[in-house]
C-alpha cells in the first residue's frame, strides 16, 4: 500500500483497506507517542491555518514533535490576503520550499484540494469549508475501533448539526465504507445534506430521526456535535434549536451500558459536564487518539512506515 | 524533596526549604543554559497565554529549548472564548494530551489553579489576575541570592504599584519566608493590599513609606515596578502618580554602594536610561536568571533532577 | 574572513569579497538543506517581527530548523509598544538572553541597526523601513549567480517601484559591486531615489527608462517588483501606475532566450500566471535559494563555518 508523498484531502480518495491501514498505523504509534521518536528528525511540517483552529493546529504540532520533527507556520490570516485562489497557489509554491509536508486549514470549500494541486510536497487537509475534515474522521474511526474492537456491525448515531458541521460529513462518508447502521439525528433545518445522504444510502442503512430519545437505547456509538451559532443566517434560528440536543445523566439512563459517547470538541451545551465521569464518555480520549492518528499519517506520508 | 509532576501555582504552596531547593537547582542550570542539553528531549511544553506576555512566553520557550524539549501554544486569545471556567476546564483536558507540561497565563484570578485542577499533567502559573506570578518571584529571589550571596539579613524595598502588580504580591510573600526587613514604598492609592500586608507582618518587619528618598540610603535591594496605566479606573489618577517614583543618577547618589536595583520589566519611566550603566543595575541580569530559574523548574517537575 | 558574531544590517557593511564568500557558503548549504544537519543544534534563533512578513519569518525558521536549531519569536506587535527607540533597546537587551541570534523586522528606517547596537548577540536585519532588506538582496545575487554562472558582465533591469521598495535598494547597491549594466525601469513618481542613484552611478553604468518595452530585448536578468498600494499617499496615484508594468507572454516574445525573470514575491498583477511555466521564470526558485542563503548566513555568524 502506497502512502508516500500522498495528499490527504478527502476520505473519498481512500479505499476501506487504505483507511484500515491508517488505523493500524495509528495503533503502532501509541507507544511511540509516549516515548518520543526521531522517525521524522530533520523534517519540517508547515501548518497554514487561514482560519483559526487552535486544537487541530496544536494536535498536528504535537504529533510532529513526538516524531522528532520541527514545525513552522501561522495560526490566522486576515481574510484580505486569502480571497483569491491565485494567491493561495503562490503561497503553496513558496511554502513547499520551507517544509516537507503542509497542513492547510481554510474557510473555503475546495481550498485544500487546490492547495495540494499547487504544492509539490504532500498536503493534509486540516479542515476546509463545511465539507471535509478527514483527519478528524480518521481519529473518530480510530476511537471507535479502539474502544469497541471493531467498526462493522455497530449502530452509530450522528447527532446535532449535520448540515454545516464539516466533521460529520467526512465521518458519515467514512462509516459508509463499513457495515454499520447509521442514525442521523438533527432538527429539520440542520438535517444532513441531501447529496451526502443519497450517496451514503446507496451503501448502508441510514435512518433519520429528530429526537435523541428515539435512538438513545439502540446505539453503540453516540456522536454528538456542536450546533454552531455562526453557521446560522439568523440568530433567531439558532435560539430555536440551541439546547434541544443535549446529553445529560437522565438521558443516559436509557443508554446501553457499553454505549460510547464521542464529540469532536469544543462542546458548548450539548454534553452536560456531569456526563464527563460516566463510563460512556470518550471525547477526551479522542483528543489523544488524534495525536496518534496524525502521527501515523505523517509517518506514512513521509515514507517512514510502509 | 519531591517536585515531580507538581503544579507551580502559588509560592504559598511551597516551604522555604523547597524554594531554596529550586534556587539551588537554578544555579545548577547556569552552565547547561549555555551549553544546551537533551535533558527534556522528546518532551513538549505548551504555553497557553490567554493574555499576551511576550517576555514570559519567550522565556519559558527558551528555557525548554535549552533543555532539548519542544514547545507548542498560543500567545493571545479573544476574550470571548475564555470567559467561562467550563471552557478552561475542557481546554486543559485537551491540551494535556498534546503536552507533558503546561504554562498558563490568564487575566482572571484563580484561573491557573483551576487549570491545574483539570489537567492531569503539571501546570505552571505564568501569571494570573493581579495576584500571582510565582516564577517571576522565584527569579527575583534567585537574582538577590546570586548577587548578594544570601537573602537573610537584607533590607529590601518594593516600590511602585503594590496594589495591582502581580509580581510584588508573589515576591512579598516569598520574601516573608526569609529574615528580611521589607519596605513598601508607594503612593497611597497604590499601597499594598491590606490582606497581603497583614499576612506578611505576622512573619517579618514591614515598614510602609510613600517616598523613595526616605529609604534610598537604607536598602540593599531596591525593587522597582511599573505603574501601569491600564490598572487605573481614571486617567487622571494615573497622571497624578506617574513619574513620582523614578530612579535616576541623582537619587542613586544617596544609595549604598552595593545596593542592587531590580525591575521585572518592561520599565517605562521609573528607571532612567542613565542608570543602566551604573553598578547598581541588575534588571537585565534578571532576564537571564529567569531562563535558568525556569529551566530548573521544568527539570524538577519533569522528574529529571531530584 | 571573519563572520562570527557579526551583525547583518546593510550590505554596505560588506565588501564584494565578503558577499562572494556568503554566496559560496550558501552553495555549500544546498545538500545540507535537503539532508538536514545538527550544525546549530542547541542554538536558538529569535524572530522579532514588529511588522508582519510571513514569508521572511518562515524562511528564517525553516533555515534554522534545517541546521538543527530552535526558534522562538513573534510575528506581529501592536504599533503602540514599538514607537520609541528606548523600548526597542530594552526589548533587545531582554531577547539577547533568550536567543543566540536575532532577526529583526521593523517598519522604521534604522531600527535594525539600533537593535544591533543594543544587543550583545548578532542581529540580522529582516527588513527595515523602505531602505534595507539585505538577506533578500543576498538571495537575489545567489539566484543570479546560480542561474547564469556569474554576475559580472550581465545586463540587469530592476523594474517597478524603485522608490519605496526596500528590496531594490539593497539589491541595487549590491549589484554596484559587480561589473554589471543596470537599467532602472519605473514610472517617474516611483523612480529610484536620487541619493541611491548617485551613489551607484559612481561605480557602474546605470540607465533609467520608463517602459518595459525599451529594455526587454536587451537584458539577461529582469527583476520585477510589486507596486505596493500602501506606499502611496493617494489611492489615485496608485491607480495611475497599477498594471503599467506587467510581464506576460506577449512581452516575453521579445526577450532574450536565456533571460531570467526574478521577483521577491508576493506578486500581484506584475507577472501574469501564464508566465510561470516559461523558461524565464525563476521567482519560485528564489524562495528555495532564500533558505540556503539564510542557512549560510546563520552558520557563518554562529561561527560554525569559516
């Protein structure tokens, strides 16, 4: 399987076998993440965040440092300088001289793919537009496999903002490569985009619901997402749905005992703090899993693991 | 003495013996700071500065690099995302996956302690609210001991903004563990907070003054602080005291020959540039001492020196 | 030849022999830039960018990492804290404790030289005011020498904003040390400053033109620069000249076959994207050459190459 010099733009570019291979590599990284390594010594990772995301940026930087590499980059740019694709093209052709691998986060759809086309070094999509966040989806899959021992055969609910959340789009697609039952749970105005839904329904069973209560007793994995204020055209629209999708101890009384609760973070009100200490909570473990998943990706792309 | 995995939130958590041990460790770091080291190779320091402070952040980063470690972090955050303790809690539980040790600087009182409670990795307070700045106080103590050979027996004046300055609160407390005579010199509206004063007076002799002239001939250590405009509710209040506490060559004519002059920096007008070349000035040496003190702390907390 | 501990503020401080030596050292760095090195292991570079410049900052950081060193610094400061030379002096005396070498970028003329005077560690000018950008000029020279095999005997045109562009001032001076024919091509209101012109004319042949067409068939090197909107007092003045100096395929029909086209980047409209794939374009190679040139400088200044 060939990952060397490969771009990671969308999980749609990868087969199930390839995704499984990435997850296996992440698993190999667990002890290395603790001990440190010089696998990528002398290599430089550039993190170009045209849209701020402290968590994703620090996660990649931590992964690179644990592999013995260095990092350079920026965490924010004034929108003026990133409007034109032409500028992004030049930026990539400059930064490819500075670094061996580049992570790009960008507010526009398609920007990461465009960036990859212009750069001669491999590019990882650190989140672009509302569509793709492939490394988040990979760490989600890794968490499910690590916690449940498998992905096939599970019943998994994706809950919250399924329309604007970039995380759930990448994850829903990735899960459609496995034999799972999916529940999409959202208020109607935030339901999964039709094109994504149709695409996935061709491969696996998907049921749409609008209440958490309807599915809480049935699922092995409950994947919550934040309902982001900034995605709504009108504040009033946000007020209507805010807080309708909230996990607390009362709701969890009806959950399966071994149901695991995931969230890409940051959470606002959709998971009550009281839930953090329950046997269901795995959202902080996801953060660690993000480190090892990204370590695995970096090692594969740099050709240090085959 | 056990420092491994310990948080450094307030000097009130430490005995005199422990503080002396930290100062001795800082001393051991002097040659290592020049030669470089791989003592913390593979370790990651996160600097989370919710309030900008280039000096303190760069000092910690420099200390970490000299020990062979890596750094990640951010230097500023929009206030919106740090308002709620709940958010800080989640941030710490995320960043503890990215780093082996975390420095937090935060505008709110108590934020560093809260951060430490939520993080499973050790947390160092890089300045919180107007109350605490323990690593600054440690480097001040280290400077005094290095320059005067001892702390006990000295006459030390803390001058300027004793009300709002976080540095003097930590330092005054730390000095109260030694057998010193303290002078607090400030305009009345910036006098040392009563609760701090009472606490310290139980242990050592403290004299309050409102003129530099009154004490300049008596002290071994003159510790100046900046009178910060932004601490004043009214600009007019600032105008009244601005410049009243200023060290220049004329004032120093009455100083003891071996009196040393300290300042946490940045200074504005409270020390005239002409003073920089006198035998009294030690404020730039403090900067270097900050590196070795922080190196010592990092090495102790990571369990690499016992 | 002695470079150890030397400041790099202006190319006027260097002889032709010294500049040639720097270019030769850059050449030695080419394989090391690819393989990585531990030549500056344990050393710390501080990048103090009082004015944002992502490209120059990342270039220095990449150079330092490729030599095995570490970096600290900041990429932007509110203008308020950098107004007074006094403050810059203190900043330098602080940062010299944190780092072994310091790169300063500053909006004011003379700031880099002032910074170097106050710092006890070597300072590199990363661009100051509208006058100097010595490392850009060095990488430009390196590119010309690498591509053409020599500098002496060439006909070189500097085009665009010759009045406000800091790059062309440093480069024009440096080229005057070689036996070249220079063309200065600009709109009248952006013509080369008289004092620079007089200085250079004493040493080499300079011809001023105001049309690209007049010189396109005669030159070996065409050095384009951006006409920066922010340099104009009036927007209307900018509108008049914007786009008058543009290289496209049509213009290149009249160019010599082995003419090379350079640009310090970022470009806006002065080089059409269609030109990127022509045999003339070398502006992205300049970026790489910037890495090896800066590596060479860092190694020389730190005394690791003699």
